[in-house]
C-alpha cells in the first residue's frame, strides 16, 4: 500500500495502517495472525476480544457488506504505543442507523508490532 500519511515503516502507526489495508481493504483475515495479538482486547460492547474474536467479528462485517473498505484520513501516535486514526468506512449495507460512508475514529494500542487493544469513538 502506498503510504499517503507518510508514517515510519517500523512504527506503531504503520501496523495500524497495515491492519486497515490488509484486513479491512483486502479482506485478508490471515493477516490478523501477524498483526493482531492473540490476547487482543476489544473495548466495544458486544464484540469479542482475542484474535479469534477479531476474526469472527470482521467475518460478520464482510458477510453484511462484502464490499467493505476503509480510507484513512489522518493518523497520530501518542505515548509511543497509542495510535489514533481517523477515516471513512464504505459499505453497501451499513449497520442500522448509519449511512455510508461512516466517519470513524479508532484508537489502538500497539506493542511488539501487533495490535494489542482497540477503542472506537
């Protein structure tokens, strides 16, 4: 993926952009095996944690909207391991009450080159 946000190749921000590109845009769930921690913590009610939970939740999103894609707009790293990314989510079949594109802000904790934790705004 070309990096329009110009992040360092070995940075936590690059890990987040790789998740957005490889998993969310390319729908390559196997990339989670190297990008998402086994004990990943998901801080969204009703969404399971762990790498297996991440894969299950994303599989469900793809079933609802197989054309799902994301477009990052800005990204910033705070305290060395917290990455805040803002962007748009495009889907033919958005969740009830939403229209596409959906403006999102996601917060990730990244350690050892893997997503460890996620919050959404």
